[in-house]
């Protein structure tokens, strides 16, 4: 069996590869490790009175970015 170079794949390519090869545990591990390296900002705390507004704004921002 050929060795797969997960590091050479983009995040989207690695995700697609794993979805097509769900038994490949190394692909899952590589994908999760890569996802965990990305720093994600904290949008709101649970007890924030503006929680809903902030979450909705973040969702709209992601939608706008994906449409651009």
C-alpha cells in the first residue's frame, strides 16, 4: 500500500479524503491535529447578555466570507 502524504493536502482535501476513506485512522488523526492547530476566537461567553446577537453576527460574517 502506498503511503499517503497528508501534510501535502489542503484542509479541504484532507477532509474529503477522510470522508471517502473513513477507516483510515491516520487520516482522521492528521485531520483532527490540523484542526486543533487553528486558533479560533472566542465569540461570546455563555452568560453574556448579548450572546445571541454575537453568535448571529459571527454566522452572518462566515456566510458573507464564504460567498465572497
